[in-house]
C-alpha cells in the first residue's frame, strides 16, 4: 500500500471517561526539539555535524538547506546523503545525543520528524533509516526506506534482518514519522502521516538495556563503489516523554454523519480488547486493536441491535 504525501499537523487529545465526570489529559515532558533554524544557532554554511550538539560519522554530505518547494513554510532543514567523497563508507549517520533516563512518571517516549527522500539521478539507489539506540550504543530497532524498491521496512535488534511493513513511499513525498516507545512493556509502534505502518513490536529481543541514547538518521549504501546521489531532508525533530492512561478510558461521540464513534485511550503499542454487553453481566469481545502513538484507537461500525442500551468496556489483551 502506497502512503500518500499529505502531511498532518499534530493535535492534543482530550481524554473523557464514561464513568468519571470530567476530563483528564496526558502530560508531555520535552526532551529535545529543533527545527534547524538560524535563530536556533544552525548555520547553513557548515555541516550539521558539529552544530548544537549534533555529531556523526561516515562520508555522507550533511548540512542545512532551505526547500521552499517541498517544505513550504518550514524554514531550514537538515539533510544527509549525496556524497562524492572517496572512499565512500557503507553507512553514514548523524545524531544528537539524548541520554535520557526513563522514569515511571513518564514511561513512554514519543519521537516525530518530518522527512523527504530526494531521488537519485545517477541510476544508483540507497537506503535511509531512522534508528533508536540505547545509552550503551546498542541499536534497538530501525525504520528503513529503500529508495530502490520504495518499500518501507523495519528491523529489530537482530543485525541484518529486515521485514516489510507492506507499505511504500513516494520520492519527494512529505512525511511525518511518529514512533511511540513504551519502555515498561518493551514495545514500540510507528505511524506515518497518521497511518499505522508497524504492529506493536519488541524494543529488544536480546535483553538490551531499555534506555534512550539517541535517534539516528542514516544513509546506507547498496554499493560502495556506486553510491546514489539521493539524500534525505528532515525537519521538526521532536522527542518527548509522555504519561500514560491506565486503566483505559472510553469516549463515545456522534460523527457528522450521525454514526457512533468510540475512542479508547490507553498505553501506546499495547493491545486492547473492546467488549460489549447489554446487561453488564455477560460481555462479548467486539474488536482487538493496538493503541497508536497518539495514545488512542478509534472504532467505527459499532455493533447494534434491538436493545435499548449497549455498554462498552476496554481492557488490555492478556
């Protein structure tokens, strides 16, 4: 399935309980945020590496640019790729050390970034990745964009093993990648332009330390003798720590077409079961789904019948 390139702005979600009279709201703690702007101290005359704590390695070009055609209104962006430095290394990486200690008050880390992959014009194509590392410099997982096949893949902490998400991308499409990392449950989930592209997956399968070291942008060559002149531009790099909703909470609303919509708010990357009942005694499973990085699942086409009332509840799938 090809993901379109419309970009969606983020929203804050208000959580309403059917039992508690009132509202509660998840809280966010900003870990790091940048738009790579001049007023933030990013000078386009120099490489990204060496500015404002950003570092990296490899032979790729990296720096700052302004793209008013594909990034209108976003000012400056960072980029990696497109290098004629000889010899060219297999992979080049840029990152900004975070070294954040996970706490029980803010156990979920959310990362979002806007990016675009510029195509090659020399007939050679490479991969671009976003990878999460712990504070021991161990890679936990990656999201991979193969510019030859245009497929979107992911990898866990097993080296060299990539799996297709079933989704692909457009060159020059503008995308917002959002990843939620639920550290206490060792789970992560990703969406692009509000489309879920991975299931809930383990952050580590090898027992690596569950900590947040850095989130890297990578250029990975298919052929070191024939690198592509493709590159990745990225902007609005944001990392936050989030509170969670536990136990889950439900909100039922009417849509503009007068249909019923139910939202479950819970822990990102966790599977929940929605159950229905007409008497609060016997409950029937209706649907099972995974909470997205936004912290919610939306259910439509709810079960109906001749009963005057129908009750809903949500619980973590065991």
